[in-house]
C-alpha cells in the first residue's frame, strides 16, 4: 500500500528519498513526479506506470533484482559513507530504501561516481512539507507566470548564487508545515533583516561564489576543466 520513490540530482549530489501512500496510479505519486520533473524514470521490469505520468521522461526498465532490499542497504551505506541507515534517516522507509538502492545501483552500472561525503541523502517524511498539486502551483504562479506576467519566484528572487536560486524555488513549492521549523526559518531571516551591515557583507561575499554544487559534481565525475 506504499510506493517508494527516490530522486537523484546527479549534478548537485542530492538523493531525495520518500514514501507515498497508494499505488502506482495514485494522485500522490502523480503530483510528486510532476513536482520533481525527472528526466528519466527507473522502473521495475514488471511495474505498470500509467503513460500519463511524466510522458516526456525517458522510462528505463531494470531488473527486479536491482530493487533487492539487502543489496539496496549495502549500496546506500557505501554511497552515504555511514555505518547504519539511522545515520541517513532512512531506518523506517523500507520501500524508499529499495527505490534509493536501485538508483545507486543504476549509477554504478552507468559509471556515474557517487562519492561518500559528496552525496547528500535527504529523507522526506510524509507531512513534513506541504504538498501542492500541479494545478495549485500553476494557479499561484509560484515559478511559472500565467499570461505573460511574473511569477512569485521572479518577484522575490534576490539571491546571489545559482544554489540560492534553486533553493528558493524549491522552498516556494514545498512550504513547511512544522511550527518549530517555520520559527527556525523566521529567526534566520530576522537575524539578517536586523543586521544590515552583516547582510551587505554576506551579499558581497556571495557575489563572488560560483555554482559550487554543480562544480563539485563535475569534479567528482572527472569532468571539471582547469577553468
């Protein structure tokens, strides 16, 4: 009754792992796939994923053995550089572990290097973030404007780095629901709002920072140029 889902941003080194209620034709899975906008979907060779889900994405059928629970744990511990799943926050996500293990295994077969310490495993618990379905995101014009206007992201984006711009877009589409986390974020904002000098120093410093997430990913794959 649950679907495990793992999404890898190979360039940024982030592996999101979550579980969703329902089957492969559930609204929850459809919304999550549309939010993630994956370019390629890995599927168990027997899985029947409806055609309407991310029709533009490449669908790659892999052996069911790639989703084996035991091997999945081994791959994740090695890729995450930790001795237990508790260190990754995945101990209660059995379906999510199998999905994440399949992604890591597929990367190994494709000669995509996932260095321990550079791969960030991000567990997403149900209810941790507000799930906005695609029609709601479009109606709110969070990242895509309607009718030639400006989106909310374009209106509020004063970030100084590509990493910050991606983080802002992600947070706009995934509002927090836990009061403690909301207060912690508000405290961080207040600290910079009230200290103008420190804020300006930080902005100047960040202006010289390149896209470190992408650069580290290229270096890990041996694709970084001298420049």
